[in-house]
């Protein structure tokens, strides 16, 4: 039982370390051939949003809005994928529903 507790504590420390590293990491997405570039950190905070001046067309605001949404979705997926990958490596592929039907 003591060994199991040590393993759980070790896993918790590793999770905390990975979370901190994740929060400091930057994720970037470009859409529309680089017309919209969005960067976020692992805390899901927007670091920057760059718009190509040619993409700003007052006659076609909807296209720009769609590109911003697409960039946001793409960068969020990158963050989610990275978090899932880190969790999988930490739990040895057991995933979120592993051990005991949801212990992790």
C-alpha cells in the first residue's frame, strides 16, 4: 500500500511539472495563407493576434471573422492534443478512464 502511495505522489508531481511546462508553452495557428495568425499559451490565454492588412476588407467582414474563429479552433485543438499526449505518456496509455474506471 505504501508503494502505491509513493507511485501516486510521484505521478502527481510529474503531472504538476507537466502542467507548469504546458502553461509556459506557446501554440500558434495560421489560417487563410497566413492572413490570420493566433498564438496562445497552455493556459489558453491569447498571446497575440496578427491580421494581414489585406485580409481586412470592410466589404467582407464575415470572411475575416470566419478566419479568426478557425485560427482559434485550430490552436485550441493543438493545446488539447498536447495535453492528451502528455497525459497518455504519464499514465502509460491508460487515459482518463484508466485504473478503477476514473481514478485518473
